[in-house]
C-alpha cells in the first residue's frame, strides 16, 4: 500500500491551489489522465471477485456483531430464564435456548467479539514481532540472520497448539494470555515470510540509492523495505486471522481460553457437548459461526492476494 | 587545466586506493592502487570495460562497498582535507546525499516503487536540512521544475514516469542538497540516445548552476568527450592512462586506450568489420604479476612479461602506465 503522509499532500495541494497558472479543473484532469494509486487499483481488482466480496461481506457482518453486539442481539448473553430450557429454534429464539434458558443467538452474537478481538490482536502482535525480527534477519544477514532464524526454527518445531496450551496453562486462562499464547506460536511464520520477501527487495538498486542519500539502517528497513514487503504480510495476516480464530476456539474448548459463562464460541461448544445427542442447536450454531468466520477470512484473504499481485493485472 | 597543475590542495584526492572482495573462491582484486585528483567544479571521467573496477571505486568513495565481501585494503580518500576512510558510520551518513551524491545506472530500479517521487526528493532534503515538511515539499517541487518535470507531478509514482523522466527524478534527488561532488555511475547507459543527450544536457546545466564536481563513470567514449575535463582510463582495477581530455583523446599513449579508440566505428570510413580488442580482461582474482594488459597488447615485448610498469609522466601530468611511455621499450 502506498505510504502517503497526508499532511504533506494537503500542504502540497494547498500550495497547488495557490499557484495561479494551475486552474482547479486542470489539476483534476491531470490526476485522471495518469493512472490511479496502487491501493485504488487493488481495491478495484478485489471487488471484481465475487468470492472475495462474499467473504468480505460475511466478515464485515461478524465484525459489526463484535463491535455492536447490544444492537444486534435481542437479549443479553447471560439472560437466564428457567421457564424455557432447551427450546428448539423457534420464532422467538431463532437458534433456540440452552441448558440455562439463555438465547443461543444472543450468545453467538456476543461471542463474535472474543474471536475477533483475539484474532485481531494476535495477528497484530505477531505481525509486529515477526515483521521486525524477519526484517532485521534479512537486512543484516550472516550471523544475525542465523541466530534469529534458528531461534524461530526451534519455536516452529514445537506443535503450535501444544505450545499455546503450555503458555496458557502457565500464565492462566484469560483473554490477554490467550492472545499472547497464540502470538508466540504464530509469529515465526510472519518472520519467515517477511525475511523471504525482504531478502529479494534489499538487492534492488533503490535500497543502495537510499544508502547513498545518507539514510540510516532503521530508516531503510522501516521506510523502504517493509512497505515494499507489505503485500505478502497482508496476505499472511488474513490467513493468520482465520488460524487465530480457530486456535482461540480450540483453546477455549479445552478450557484454557475464555471461561464460561462468557459466550466464546469454543466455550459454548464445550458446554454444549454434553447435550449434543438431544439438543443439537447448542453446538451446531456456535460451530457454524467458527466455520463462517474462518471461511470468510480465507475467501477474503485469497481475493486480497490476487488483488495485490500486479502480475494478475488486466 | 591539466591534471597536474593548479597546485595547492585539491578538492578530492584519491591516493593508492586498494579494494578487494574476499570471496570463497579467492580474493578478487577489484581496485588496485589507483590515485586521482579533482578540482572543484571539474568533471573527471572513469572509463573502462565492465569489471574494470569503476563502480567499486565510486562505492569506495561513498564507503558503500558491500562488506562482506568487499574491503578497503588501503589508501586514502581525501575530500576537502578530510580522509573519508577514517569517518565512522554516522559521519558518513551525513556526508552521503549532502556533500557527495550518487546517480545510479538504472533509473528503473533506483527509485522506491511505492513512494511518490516528490516524497523521495523531500526525504533527502529533510535528512540533511532542518526544514519543516512544507518547506521540504516546496524545495522538492523546485527541484522537479529544475530537472524539467512539472511540479504537479510531485504526487505521482515512479511507474507513471518514462525512463528518461525517472532518471531526471534521480538527478533531482542527487542534487537536492547541492552536493559538492556528484558521482554518476553510467547515468545514461539505460537510456536511448536522444534521451541521453537531453539528460546529459540537464546534468551539465545543473552542474554549472550548483558548482558541483562530477565523477562520471562510463564506458561510452562519446559521453566522456561531451562532459569531461579529465579522463582516467581503467583496466583490471588500475588506471592505465590519466590526463586531460585533450591529452587522452588527442595524444593517446597507452595501447589499451588506443585499442579502445580503434574499436569505435568511424563514420568517415567504410569498413567491413570493427576492430575489437582480442581476448578477455584478466580474471581479477588471478591477476598476472606483469602488465595486466600484456596478453592482449599488440605492442608487447619480452620486457613487458617481466615487470609491472609504473605510471610514467608523458608530459604535463599525462600519466601512462606502460613501458612504451617510459621509453624502456620501443614501439615495434
């Protein structure tokens, strides 16, 4: 994505307006005659793909559930009514009610915020850690590279779900610890991807040109290398988001994540498990939402990868 | 002005510079003991074949030789009385882009593809001057106009420019901080001939305007003739002939330089084939102990195979690294 400092552009546009010889219409015409910025172009390519748009719509629906659950859910997530235990889906409770008489739909809606929060922050922190480590490894090479990458290899050689279980059982089960556990087992993937793409980018002449104008190492990494490696990072982030949501549900299912009565989807599955023979709606709906979340993120990520790849330009 | 006179301190002095690349397959002797000098506002051309060590010399001046494997073994690079090889990394960063700038060979790849050209010019201005963002933008716009690009294109990306325009942007970046020395690494090789002429013209104008000294690296003798005051011909990491443009072009002494001129097509003559220089440049990881041009030289004698000639003064500071010029052997 082009990194444009908005104040700079505004200042420039102000100045442009001040120029007498540049009529307002002329500038606009000029802007249209040259091609559009990269991110506009990518957006256009993205919305041309029906699957990507479908994924995006489902995902946005889930995000709005997570942001404004009280507007969407008909009841609170802990509204227990013992007069309506185990009601099957009906007009009043479209996904039925559970063993304590709570509305399953409301609980599913409130549950979105846990999955989204864990997914988002886990991806964000692993992007940051992985990105910085990967770019340092690639930029300095030789020994630094070797030390960092072997360290990451060690983390990667531990099954990620086991690592996450170990971390949450040591730190205790809470939302923050869940995010930490998932990030730690995930960030080496980001580091590898960032390292690979920066290894290619750093050989290009504009990096040497940046050195020749006196830019420091940090400036070259953050201003010139990382922005150029953004496309693969974004794609990995979307795939990673799905994985993180899944990990969050799995850890909660085995009791190491969000604790009942909070309505995390995995937690709901875990409590509904006992009643699965008689009352299928207790597990089917939370399970379906886990699937929907991961599926929509993957569809969106696929579309994004294609949209950001300039070789697929038409 | 000859390479020798004008006394006093020179603006740039490179003395006995030696740069090696230490690879797994042995030591590549890229630059062997070269020396040259420049006055303020002068242009010196480094001419030579691919692999003669021209670019390594330029990177050496900027302390940008990739390390590892590259290593400056010895010598001095004195700019304005200060030895650049003794500077530490932060000091060098202040010099790069500010006192010394470099224009790279390929404008297609020497601009960051995802930043606007204006932002890239403003970047170097803000790196070396304490100016506000708005002022940097203002100055970047001025630089764009100076190299012949309308300032409205400040917010355009490199892929929206043609090759010649990109090279103009690169020139604008290089000159944005009014450097005292501009190193041009084959600035026109990637451009077609008409654009070459335009770009060279722009460079010459700006060089005069900013009073910049220029180190021009090229293998194009036409470009040399158009731009230079002095010429240094490099072969296998050594300067084999060094003098003013007139001395080197009109009073060519070294057999290699002569062969270079002979291999040029002549518009006045009708020839079937051009006269190439036979053979290859010696392997820089395995240079001969004798004259490095010995294998390809049409004037070689037995004596040439025995010693590595020093640089002889053929008159008025015209240095020629050949026994012929030293009078030790006669032309056959």
